[in-house]
């Protein structure tokens, strides 16, 4: 089951799809911290098309909810960005 922090749920700058994508990325990165998560995998897990998954990830990165890093092959790795919200670490 995917979990979504209350702060993400209340973020009015995120679309509902971006919030679902956040939950998928957060769950995957917790279980597989060194693994690449493709847009196709994100899309498949919540019945989206890849373009929508890409846009949602981009929105989450721009809003500061996700970090993105590249490996030596140029693949992106996404993970939940460490944030302080209301005095607590997310």
C-alpha cells in the first residue's frame, strides 16, 4: 500500500496525479534505493501514460518534493527530497 505524507496531500500546487506519482516513487525508492525507476514503470503502476508520468515527476522535482540524480549511464534516479515541514523532517 502506498502512503502519502499529509504535507504532500495538502500541497495545492500539486496535481492529484503528481501526488499519486510521489507515492509510487517514495515506495519504490524506500524498497529499492539503488534501483532506477522508469517512467514506464511509474505509469504502469498507476495506470498512466508515460508522458503524464514524466510531467508529474517534473512537477514534483520543480516543487521540491523529489530529488533527481543521474548515474554513469545517464539514467535518472528519483528519490524523496529531505524536507523540513512544520519543524519535522520528511
